[in-house]
């Protein structure tokens, strides 16, 4: 199994989308747990790409190719992930998206899939979403929670704007806010008045259950 996971990480590191897709299909054939293959294989690869890019060993085209490989693998694995945990009853409605100015959507989509697989109804607004749009959608859908992803230190302040927008419309407290993404933390969530922070997709499910799951 470890050699297989190493191969998954390598396919992303080398920006080889065909290999990544092939390995994702192989994982399904071998009945490996999709979340393990994503987190311990492909995500390890994309994190290494990010690290090498930051230290100047890789360049932007290679970062883009790594992301493409990652997305091709995710496209194969995400439906299986959603099916694996599918639950008939809705635990509550979550509006999710990546904040304005930020196009990173791989982690957000993984979180959305995991929430859906665990019984939450999801409205996924995609990436580069203005603060007001989160609030508009939550109000329109009667959502109990807004989940905001931010991967850039320059965009995370947008999460605060969502909290402020909720307060402005007297929805603060009624609609819970959870934040996530690499630059975020528990401390950041507290600082901006969000209801919680989750470090990965599994933690995001637990947090959503705590914040809104009990409401039914
Ligand atoms: Co960019 N990028 N990128 N990038 N990128 C980072 C984030 C960076 C850390 C790389 C680095 O320097 N090492 C850096 C940010 C530095 C900073 O702000 N301090 C960076 C930069 C600078 C940039 C650009 C500015 C580069 C440029 O153009 N000069 C540019 C920004 C464009 C923009 O958004 N306006 C850019 C572009 C890109 C690509 C398009 C090439 C591509 C994104 C493709 C896509 O998403 N469609 C990309 C990628 C792939 C990365 C890295 C390498 C990987 C991100 C990823 O997909 N990780 C990233 C480095 C890194 O994160 N180590 C990097 C895998 C994913 C499963 O993990 O998203 O962390 P993650 O999600 C996790 C958790 O964080 C959590 O759960 C997920 C699953 O476990 N989580 C949540 C996420 N959202 C959550 C929400 C929740 C709860 C949990 O509830 C609300």
C-alpha cells in the first residue's frame, strides 16, 4: 500500500495527469479507501509541489501541472468518496466556497464532498466568491452554516467580511461560520468571530456536526 501511495504522490509531483488518473482508477479497482488515497497519496504530492515552488525549485507552470494532475485524480475519487458515506437524512444545510480573490478549490471541494457524504446538504458556490454572496445564499437556502476556504494570506481577510456581513443582516449566531485552508487557525477563527476552524476534511465534518448537525 505504501508503494502505491508513494506512486500517487509522485504522479502529482511530476505533473503527470494521465498517471494520476490511472492510479486513482486502480485505487478504486483495488478497493482502497478513497480518503486515504487522497490524503496520504495525492495531497502529499501537491504539498511537496507547493514546498518546492516556495523554495524556488519549481516554477509556476509546474505548480499548475501538479494541480491539474491532482484534479484529474480527484475527479475519479470524489464520486466514490461521496458514495462511500452517503446518508439518506440531511443533517443540515452548509453553504461552502472559496473566498473572493482566491481560486484554490481542491481542498474546498474535498471538504464539500466529505460533508455531503456525511449527511449534510451542500450548496457549493465554487471559488472566488464575494462575502455577500455567501450570506445571500445562506439566507435564501435557510442554511445553518457557512464554510469558507482561504488558501492565501492575502485573501483570508475576506472570511472576516462574511462574519461582518452576517452581523449587518442580523444573522450572526443564527448562521454559524467555519473557516479553513492553509493560513487559517483556531486563533484566526476566534479573532474574526467565526464559530470554528477545521484543519482538514475529517475535522470539517466533526466541526459541522458540532455546529449544526444536531439541528436535523
Ligand atoms: Co497556489 N499558493 N497560488 N496554486 N498553491 C499556495 C496556497 C501556497 C501556500 C504555495 C506556497 O507558497 N508554498 C501560496 C500561498 C502563500 C501565502 O499566501 N502565504 C500560493 C500562491 C502564492 C499562489 C499564487 C499567488 C501564485 C502566483 O500566481 N504567483 C496563485 C494565486 C491565485 C489566486 O488564487 N488568486 C496560486 C495558484 C495556484 C494554482 C492555480 C496553480 C493551484 C490551485 C489549483 C486549484 O485549486 N484549482 C495552486 C496550488 C495547487 C497550490 C498548493 C501547492 C496546493 C493547494 C492544494 O490544493 N492543496 C498550495 C501549497 C500548499 O497548500 N501546501 C499553494 C491540497 C488540498 C487538499 O489541501 O487546500 O490545504 P488544502 O485543503 C485542506 C485543508 O486546508 C482543509 O481541508 C482540506 C483537505 O484536507 N480545508 C478546509 C481547506 N478549505 C477548508 C474549508 C473548511 C475546512 C477545512 O471549512 C470552511
